């Protein structure tokens, strides 16, 4: 059995050099600093969600108050009609 040793000092033959590929070095992105654009968006969302929630609760309560007042007015009109018809 023949053992081949690697010789790094010798030059590559033409057939070997064709199979070698060079890979361009890509710059490594330094993620040590946070992405400010993402932080800005998260900040807006963190502020907007509670505001939207509070406004929707206030709007729903106003809607229910309006509905209740309409129902009360309708019942009062019905009561007046029934009380007037009893007087006649």
C-alpha cells in the first residue's frame, strides 16, 4: 500500500491548478452594533400598540353608551304611547 504525503512547498501541476478554485473573500459583517432601523420600527410599534388599544377601548365604550341611550329613548317613546292610550 502506497502512502502519499502532502508537499505544500511544491508548485501545482497544470492539471492540478485547473481543479483549484479561488474563492473571493467576503467581508464579515460585524453584528456587534444593533441595527438602528429595526430598533426604530420596534420603538414605533411599542408606542403605537398601547395607544391603539386605549383608543379602541374608549371608542367601544362610546359606541355602547350611544346604543344604550338609543334603546332608552325608544323604550321611553313606547312607554309614553302606552300610557297615552290608557288615558283615552
